[in-house]
């Protein structure tokens, strides 16, 4: 991985290759039926994501960047994000055909990379690498959703975490990311005023969430927003999607909760969800500045957290002491995404990149920001400033939360 310019051609080829190898490895156990089937009505088939990755790379590098005059693509309408509706993306070529197309497209792309990229070109390469990484994560959680929960944790059990809250001083804090890695919605980096608050040391665990279920939290309207109660009632929701009854999971973060469920639990324990500015402060606060990662500026390793599919499921929230932030909070990057209280909105001075629809189409006050990444997040999409967003009822993704309380 590379983290700061200037990026060399050899570095870029290395990370593009590493990411592609990870992409193809996800399909090692995918059956032909799973490849083409729409596993959830809100998401495209697994095979579509593979074809879309290659199409997007050819579109932005060969057509937009290099200006290559390519022959007409008969499957363009299939692979384009604004092409067919998701339910109509199931008539796909087989894996071997799509993978061969990826290989041929990558050869054409690398043929255009004859020199070290200029600084002005770096954001496009970083965006494409993260685009593929994002689809990697979608493939991973769709496989989990379709195949069901793992039987038991893969890691040895740990003593219960020392739960509690830590005091966050607040103040004038810089958030966002102006580097080539920063997505358009992370820019520009800017200053915000954050009031002092208290933050959970760890994400909410299965063991903690069990108390909410046992107390009748899903049957008690007082904890829910109007929209949340309507959703819960209409869907008949009584527990998180990826709920684990076995006590072996007690110290793992609760996973597969909607924003509605997270906010209801927070109300139950007399807390609230953090704003995204508060979350980023918790993750990177260093007095007068913020860092790229909770532990500082060193690149993420397998000792810092549960990400990149290294484990393939959640781990205990206190499994990675090297990943904690200077504020004393653990498990901020990887394991599960964390809901915030913030609707997805542009930062002051926002400029769309590489096209208007990438982020701007979702600035509708109907999507909420998640932070931190999950066990399936690739390292190229792992940093304190990264913003992810979904509708508040979505819970198929690998998402949990932690709570805060105003001082």
C-alpha cells in the first residue's frame, strides 16, 4: 500500500494487482448459481459486481483518461451502474468469461501506464482502487447474508472487555482528508467545533445488546423514533439480523443492526449515537490535529484490527490493543461499521469527483453516515476520515455502533 505522493508506477501496479487478486479470491467458492442470482432485492448479483469493476476501470482509464477509441461494448448496458435495474442483472456471462474480460481490460489499462502518474492524476487511481475495494466488501457481506452465520468464532475467547466510557475534551478539530486518497465527500478538510462528551470505550457487544432484547426493547415504543417504530412494526423485527445466541459471541460487536435499532438501544441506556465529527475526534484526536488512523500514521497491519477479510467474521472488541486511539477507545477501524447520528451531507466547499452522482446523489437527508470499516473492508478504504452511507433501515451490511453521552 502507498499513503502519500509521489506514487511511483511500480507502486501503483503492485496495489492494483494486490486488490485484483483479492477480488478474484472472493469467487473461489462461489457456485454458478450464486454468481448470477440476486441474493438480496436491494443488491446486484455477485457476478455483476465483478463485471462492473472491470467496466468502471476501462471507462475511467481508457475512455476518460487516455482517450482510447474502444470498439462498442455489447454489454455496456449490463455493467454500467446506471444501466439495468438490479433485478434485471441476472443474465450474466459465466465466471470464466467475466474474469477473462477483467484480465484483458487490465492489460489495456496497464499499457497506458508508461510513467509515474502526475499529482493531478493520483485521485483517479486512488478512487478506482477504492471503488474495487468497496465492491469487494459488498460481495463479502452478500455471501455471508446468503449462506448464514458462522457456527463459532474462529479466534480463542478473551476476557470480557473493560467496558465504560472515556472523556473526550472536544475543541476545534480538523476533519476530512485532502490527500489523493480522500473521496470527494471527505473533502475539503476543515475545522469544526466539538463540545466535550463521553464515548464508549468499545462498540456495543452482543452481551450488552442482549439486555435491550431481554428488557423488551423491541416491544417498547418509548425507545424508538416514529420512523423506527413504524419500520420495526411493519417488518416484525425482534433482534439484529446477524444475531448470535451463543455466549461465545458475547464479547463480539453486535452486527447487522439498522440505524433505527442502534438509536433505540442508545435511548435505552440513556445515551445517543455520536455525530460523525465526534466519531472522527474519538478516532484521531491529538490535541490540535487529527491522525489518519487511531494509532497514528503507520499503515494498517493485521495487528491493528480485524479487516481485509483476514478473519472472515467479527472478533472480540478487545482483540487488538495496538489499534486503540490516543483517546483510549478500541476497535474503531475494522470489525463492524459504526452508525453515527449524522445524515450524509456535503462538507463546506464540496466539489464532486470523479462524477456528480458518486456522492452528490445521496445528499438527500435520507442516508446516514457510518464510520470505521468492517472485517471485510480492504486497507485502501480504511482511515478515520472515510465516510460510508446507507438508508437507516439497511442492516445486511456488517454494521454495529457505539454510544456517546454529552458532558
